């Protein structure tokens, strides 16, 4: 089922199309002119518009031109319906942004088929957009994991290096105390990295709109981690 807006200045045409589309289990709203159509598109948020070419005040082409300038409706599927058969008129509709064109008189089977095709195309386009967002997210995750691994590696190397010195001088109390101090600081850094990783996982599970698919916002976590590590160093000093 889809939400479909029918736009036509003839009530008879509106009622006929509404009846037929309701039989196909679509949710339907009607508009009698171009201005009303623009208002209802913003309030009803249809999945597709059946738009008459010839209407008073704003015709179908003018409505389309306004829609395509609005980012929110630039890709809204629109089928233009008209009694005009001139090539120039069809071209004007297509150039204004119509996705398909049906000439009156028409068979309802044809209209239903065109609707299904456009809705299927819209779904495929949305799947592509969603996939691109996921790929962007995966790429960002990889970059952040490299950064987190780098911080953990630095911390473990500091501990290992000092432990090696202590092993070479087992009776050197000062070195053992230094190892304890370094181990404490570096373990705090490792904990900070793990906490940052957990925050990243939590944000991904929440799938917030400004997080998914936006590597810049998604991994501000790296800047937060850098501040935490600097604070740990300051406490040590």
C-alpha cells in the first residue's frame, strides 16, 4: 500500500481515480488545483503523485518546477496525466521533472502498472542510499579501530619496556616503583580506550540520525579520547 495524491481540477476525474486506487488498497488524498496540491504534498507526504497537466492558476508543469526546487521533494515520484498529445507538451513535463507520462484516455491497468514500477524504482533507490550509508559507517569504524588500537599498543609497549628494565635489575626498587606508576597510568589509558569503544558501539546501536553514515560526526569520539588521555597525563605530572 502506498500514499498517493491525485491532482486534477475535474472532480469526476478525482473521484474515478480515487475509487480505483482505493480498490488497490492505496491510501488516497485529492487536490483540486496546483496550490492545494503543494499544500497537501507537504502535509500528506505522499509516496507518489498523479498530477494533471492542465489546471487553472498553477498547471502541472509549474507545480513540478516548485517541487523539484525543494530538496525534500526533489525525488518524489510524479506521474503526469494529460489529454495533450503534442511532443512539446510531453517534453515540457519531462523537463520539469515528471518521472512518467500518461495520456488521456487511459486504462486503469496501465496507471496501476506505472505506479508499481515507479514505487519499485523508488524503493531500489532508497536501498542504494541506505547501503551507501552503511558502507560509509563501516569505513569510519575501521578508521577509528585503527586509532584505538594504536593507543592500546602505545600503552602496552610502555608497560612492557619498563618491565623489561625491571627484569634486568630485579633489585632496583626505584625502577619497580616507576613500573608501578607507569602501569597505573597506561592501564587508565587502556580503560579510556575501551570506554570510547563502548560509546561507539552504543551510538551505533542507537542509530541516531546524525551519527549513522557520517564519519565526521560518528568519530568525534577520537577527539574526546585524546582529551581523556591528556587529562591522565596531566594527573600523572
